[in-house]
């Protein structure tokens, strides 16, 4: 038997805007502890060998931050707080039930376009 794949990757946007930048970002004075909070929770639960939290740069949904993307499944969670992270880990990661009320709406997260189709669209 080989080394098991992770069951989940959690990509947490850790982008912060430089001072004076009008665009919102996921990390500011109020939200900077969220990644560490999530990582600590996973560690205390003893699941970090199968659930990998990963710090990322901008995931292009800045207006709805703080955000994180859970794979597999393309589940994008928005407006994160510690309470939401607790529920997402307990319900989605542990029980396998995505928390629909915290997931971005289809209006802002429509079906992906394949790279091949994107190339065809660019060629007209
Ligand atoms: S800064 Fe987090 S999605 Fe853009």
C-alpha cells in the first residue's frame, strides 16, 4: 500500500493590500489570525496528514473576502470568521457536507471554462 493522498486541500487566501490601496483584500488587522486558527484546529484534531491547509495569494474574489477554496469540489467559502471555519471543518471536512450558506453564489462562481474552450474562444 502506498502513501495515501490527502483527502482535502484548503487554499486560504492570505493576500493583504498595501497601505492606501482601495481594493479590499482577505487579510487585514481583523482577519489576519484566521489561517493560524484553522491550521491549529486541524492540528488539534489530528487530521493534518489528510487535510492540507495552504496559504495562497489572491483567489480573485477579493470583494467577498476572507475566502478559502476547498478541493476537491471547487467549494469557495466567503466572508470567513472563526465561527464559520469551525462549522466548515466540522460539517464539510469531517462529515462531508459542504456548508451551503457560506459558499459563494453561482452568480460569482459559475461553471469553469476548460482551457481548450478558452483557447477556442480567444481564436474566435
Ligand atoms: S485578496 Fe483574497 S481573493 Fe483577492
